[in-house]
C-alpha cells in the first residue's frame, strides 16, 4: 500500500523534470538558426575574421577590380560607360593588410594598347609604407552601337532609313570601319549584297553616283552673268556629289576635269573651247 502511494507521489516529479528538459531543448532549437548563421559567416570570411583578430583590414577583390578599371580606362578616348572588364584575376584575392590610411602606387601597366588583355602591377601602402605587391589582369572590352541590315540589301540598292537597325554589342574586335549613326549611311548605295542582320561596314557602301559613264551632262563654268554652259559626256566611272570626274566637252572635243554639283550637272573651271 505504501509502495503504491510512493509511486503515485513520484510521478509528478518525473513529469516536471521531463517538461523542463523539453523546454530546454525547445530553447536550444530556437537559437540553433542563429548559431548556424554565425558559423557560416565565420567560415565564409576566414580572412576577414582573422584580420580583425590581428587588427588588420581586408582589401576585397571587388575593390581591386575597381582600381584596375579606373587605371586602364583613364586614357581611353571613348565613353567609359561603354567599357567593360571581363575575366578579372589577381594573385592576391582578398588580402589582409595593417590598418591605417590605405594607398597605392602603380608599378606597371602593359601592354600600351587600349583594348584586349591588360596587366597591372600595384603596390598597396598603409600610412605611406609599402605593404603588398599585387598583380592584376583583365580583358578590356568596348561596347557600342552598330548598324545592321533590317532586310536583305541587294547590290546597287540605295539605303533608306527603315532598312537600317541599330544594335548595342561588343565592338572590341570589329575594327574602326564602322558607321554608328543611320544618317551617315542613308542614301548611300550597297556595293555588295547584305543579308538581314548583317553588320554594315563603311566599305560595304559608296555614295550614290549622280552622273555615270556615257551619260550626257551639262558643263557649267563661271558664275553670275559670266556663267556659260556646254554639253558634255561623262568619261570613266562617273561620280557622286562633290567628286571630280572626267568629262568630254562635246563642242571642243576636249576632256576636262569637272566637279559633280547635282544629278546630270558638273562644274568646270574653264570650258576650253
């Protein structure tokens, strides 16, 4: 009888102990995400954690990339917003240096060309004292607008504005023979057939000829009341506005040089009757 009573009295104590253990476990589980986050942060930034213990600061790789970009673009003749750095590397990622006033000194920058792979050597200083020599490199790319054929452009076709589309892309390796404004090429003639989407280079085009070989033209000479004209025939390949062509004066039968001033009309210094 007594044993049974003792057993009944012990049960509340056991239940209380079990409840306390459950509360403790619940409390630990509640803080477990915080502990894990702190551990992950410590593991992900070992250099920075170590640097703080040693009273040092970390130069992040992103800071070095910004310095590289600033240095290699300082003398570029183009809009720096159109310059992008690819494949950046350094021999000292996220290095730790002593705390203090951080500075740097450029040791070398090669090669001298503007675009392509470039190499930069920098010495970082703290309070005026050399701390670390860092080598960096990256590919310097230039972006810009290119003009492309909106549809098939056949050889000899005169370009209209709606036949040209503009695309923004990497132009690092496309050379300098690129028109960038549709107005530059509107009205010019395709020297070769261009497929839709094909990049249009200046050498693909020529000015529209206002006079052509074998065509009858008016030769104008002089000005005002002294202006005279004579019939002529275009020799050789003809020419565009402002170009000089050879024309035969049909009255004197002599061949003279004349400048194209409009369709079917050229201007000469003298007619040589």
